[in-house]
C-alpha cells in the first residue's frame, strides 16, 4: 500500500487544525545487506503565506487523510 504513495499526493493532516498537505519527498532506509527497512515521507503545507516542510511522516498518516477528487 505504501508503494502507491508518490510525490505530489495530497492529504489532510489530523488534529484540531487540519491542513492540506502535499508529499514532497520519499525517504527510504536500507540496512547493510541492501534490504529496505523503512519508508518515511516529507510533506509541505502553507502557513501564513509560507511553505512549511514536515519530515518523517509515516505512510499511515497519509493514507488516512487522502484527498480523493
């Protein structure tokens, strides 16, 4: 399921003040044997006219808030 998330995917964050976020980068961690260990994401959103980037967002957060057109 996480492999379906690509750069440009839009989702709504959770919490008291949800924001529309866009996936900006994908971080993949490999061990010494070359095995994929973890996938995390970076996303951006606008706040007071500035672009804010958040790092280390898990795939579950993005999937939960996917925006479908």
